C-alpha cells in the first residue's frame, strides 16, 4: 500500500489555511511596530543630543554673563584695563558660545559623529553669521508675538530627515541695550570692530534671537532600522518554525478525526500485540 502524506485532509487544511493569513498579518503588524518604536527611539536620541547642545549653550551663556564679563568690568573699574576695551573673544557670549560649538563639532566629527547645526538666529544680527534664514525668521516673529513657545519637529532638509529645535533666548533687558541700543552707548572698540549699523536700535523686552539647533537623523535612523530589521528577521524565523511545526503536526496523516496525527496515534485503539513469529517457514 502506498502511504499518501499529501495532500492533507480538508479539516487539517482549513486550520493551516486560517493560520497562514493570521501569521502574515501578525508578522506585518509586528514589523510595523518594530520600525515605529525604533524610529521613535532614534528621534528621542536626537532630542537628547539637541537638549545637550542647548544646556551646554546655557551654561556657557551664564558663565560669560555672570563670571567672565563682570571680571572684565572689574578690571576696567579698577583702572587695570582701559575703559574702551572690548573683545568679543572674552566678552560676547554669542561669540564664545559659537566658538565652543564649532570646537565641539570638530570633536564630534573626529569621533565619527555628525555635526550639530547651532545658530543664534537674529533678524538684525550684528554678526552676519547669525542671520536668521527664512524658516528661523518666521519663527522668531511668531515667538515675539507670543504665538509659539518652542519648536521640536522632524523636517526634510536637503532630502535628509532632520530634527529642528528652536527655543527663544531671554527677552532683552536694559543691560543688553548698552551694546544693542544706541551705538553711542556701546564700547568704542565694539563699534570700531562691528560698525554702528548692525545689531543696534533693538527695542527693550524683545526676543532678539532664537537658538536654532538641527540634528541630522539619518545616522540614528539607519541604526534604528538595522535593529528593526534584525527583530523582524528573528520574528520571521520564530513564526516560520511555529507554522512549520503546526504544518507537520496537522498534515502528518491521511486519517482525520480533527486531531493532529501524533494525538490521533495515541488515541487510536491498540491492536493486539503482534507476534514476533506467527508462522513457521515450511521447509
Ligand atoms: C558688551 C556688549 C554686549 C552686551 C552687553 C550684549 N551683547 Fe549681544 N552681542 C554683542 C556682540 C559684539 C555681538 C556679536 C558677536 C559675534 O560676533 O557673534 C552680539 C551678538 C548678540 C546676538 C547674536 C546675534 C547678533 O546680533 O549677531 C544676540 C542674540 C545677542 N547678542 C543678544 C544679547 C542679549 C539678549 C543681551 C543682554 C542679555 C546682549 N546681547 C548683551 C555684544 C553685546
């Protein structure tokens, strides 16, 4: 008698046919979840990098305003430094913060990390390097009108997904107007260096600039996708194994009573023990 393993009987085939789409849908849902979660993780990592840049900027700002500049003013007050002395290298927090960021980016690049864009974007900048682009300028206007507090969004920049973070700097105070109000009040060396056109006549209490940070997402997304692909592959292996085992169990015999064949084999009534040698060969 020829033993026919295939095709399976209708009832078994039904189970396998129902299971297949269930497995495919479950797999597709899991893969979508993996990609969604790992991408969200990549964005949150980029947000942490942006926050890091922001906090280090704030620390530099505080140090310059609270420690370094008063020290220069003290020297000037005591007559140890001439009154008109002004150097952005030691007195401008924006100059210092930008220089520190440039050094950090050099370090990042030599450590194989992508550089992080950082700008104190202003509409009336003293240093043209701080000129706000269209996007930053529109945002600054909205911040000044109180329409928006801060921005965190993923946008396509030059075809690359990029995290944009924008936070306003503190509103200007009377102290700022010494150098950003009337040029006549500003240190002569400042005017000699930057001229009397740019960065002056600012209104008090305005938001002069926003801190604009852009973190490229491509490297983190690449890593996230690699992790999602690995998880998807492992899931595929596990599901294929489970399906394969199910297939093996359900399609193992032509006799059907709705139970997998090993179960059927166990539940089958036992025949009488076969005798080892029932007939003697006739000589
Ligand atoms: C002692 C002078 C001085 C004082 C006081 C001062 N600034 Fe400035 N500020 C400068 C100089 C110089 C620059 C240009 C530095 C550079 O080359 O980036 C500048 C640049 C800036 C910039 C970058 C945009 C631009 O104009 O190039 C912002 C924003 C800014 N200042 C905000 C402020 C605020 C807010 C205050 C008060 C809390 C303040 N500044 C006080 C001298 C000063």
